[in-house]
C-alpha cells in the first residue's frame, strides 16, 4: 500500500488570502441565498439567525456546504433523524462543516492534509485545536473525509463571500464517533472486546490519542498465544497500542519512535520505499480513521511490547509479534455487538467502501494548524438550543 506524506503544517503555506474586493464578493447570506443548490441549507439556517450572523461576521473561514440533495439524503438517514431531535449534536455538526482557515480548492492536493474545523465542544470532539477533516484530491475531485472515512466530494468549488469561501459538497459530513462505536462499525470486534475486558475504555477515550488497532484476523492468528496470557498481560498489550498524542499518517516519519500510553514502552515507525507504514513489524492497512478524540490506524498484527522487531527490507505485509497458532474462534468477541460497517484496505485517498455509519457520537479528536482571524468569538459560535429541527 502506498502513502503520500505531507507534514501537518505544510498546507498552511497554501492558505490563500481572501481575494477580490467588495465589488466582487458579497455577504454570506447573499451568497447562500443566491445559489439554488443551497436552498435547503438557507432554509435550515433561517431557523437560527444567530448562527448565520456569527458566520457572516467571521473572516478567514471555509464553509463546506451540503447541497440540497445531500441534506435530503441525510435527513432520511438514521443519523439525520437522531440529530434533528438533539440540538447539541446538531450545533456540533454545523461547527464541523466550518474549516478554521480559508482554503481555495487549489490549496488541496493529492497529498492528504488534516484541517481543523470549528468543532471543539468536548462532548463531541475532545481534541486540541478542534476536530479535523482530511482534505485530498482524488483524480480530478476535491474530497473531504470525515468520521468513519465517509467521503464528501466538492461539486462546486470556490464560491467566495466577504469572510472566506464556500465549497458545495455532495454529502453531509459524519461526526467522528468514540472509539467503541468506531471499533464496532469497522468490524474491530476483537480489539473492542479486549479494550472492554481490560478496563482500558477510559484511556482509549482520553484527549488527543492515536490508536493502532489490530484487525480481527490479527487477533485470531495468534489465538493460542493470547489464551495463555494473564489479564494483566492483555491489559499491558492493549496499552501498548495507544499513544497519548495525535499522529496522522502524514506526521509519521521513518526511523522515529512513539511512546505508548503507559510511558514505559516504545515502538518504531518504518516507512519503506513504497510508502508502506509499519509499526514495529505490523503494517498499517487502513490509516487515518478519525475518532472523537484523535485518530485510529488499523494494523494487520497485534503488537508485542516484548518484541519490537522491525519489518524485513522486502516485507510486503506485517509479521506477527507473538508466536502462536490460529484460534478456532475469534478472541475477545463474546458479548460484542454485530458490526455495522465494513472497511476494505485501500490506498490512502482512494476511500474504502462503506455502508451508512451508526448514528452515535461520543468523545473527541485533534490536530492543530491554520490560522484564524476575525471578529467573532468562535468558542461561543454555536450555542446549545440555537436550532432544534431540520426544516425540510
């Protein structure tokens, strides 16, 4: 699997200054109401004039505006129904569609960048700097990935207004869920069960984390070794998969080490000439799954704190960190819910195939980057109860 790498701050140099004069830009309200693709959005925002006013007074922002069809599709979904009756979640979703910085489409390249949004409410995004979206070009399309790697494609780019730019997208963004919901949705049932069994739920939900989550095949392949471990051993192994800081694939560097959450163990990052990322000898097979409090990378083997061997130079897949044979049944899955989504390993930026995400929120996520200026207090941009229901 190939990965293209762009340092987290590199895109900052590509942030375009607000262009045009007062003669060729107009207010946000006029911009939205004058576009027939956004009538559902303007009807919706009319229910909360305070929100529209706050955004109209802001500068240096980018608004990802779902089209009429995107809102209709979302309104008929399970998540749409849940958010319609939850003003707090609805406000969080609106914040998640506003990028902290002004980004013309030309600033987004085929090298992924993780752009902070205005979503910083810790009920939904426990991340320093605000929850992020992944921005990348795929072929000729500009795409934003949100929770569960759901992709929203820009259908109309660079609609300028006095405070920034609007991009019309074909799908409402998905709020990144908490770790247990993500693990369930992505069929990481063994990892989910192990986290629950070892009381690591709180640590996995701490602010600003990176989680390397082995897939089900990784756990099953060493089932005999896991069966002989004590509960303390299993807990130590799960802790070894959690890092107390956020590291997207773009910030992982060849030859560096990361420290696990127990502050006593390290593991090595190797990136081969094809761009494949290894953590010790385990391969990252699905990178950059945004979670409410950071990011999750799916790996193909369980990490062993007592075996930090690096991959061979010719490795095309990960190597087991434990010696053991496959189990006849999937470990740690007793009592775990049925997965709701399948994610297939794919090249970064191509986007995995998915079904609808579960209608849930949780805790938080993170990154830091672009600058934000303007005459609005972003921390109070959206108040609870500012809007109650969808109006279509």
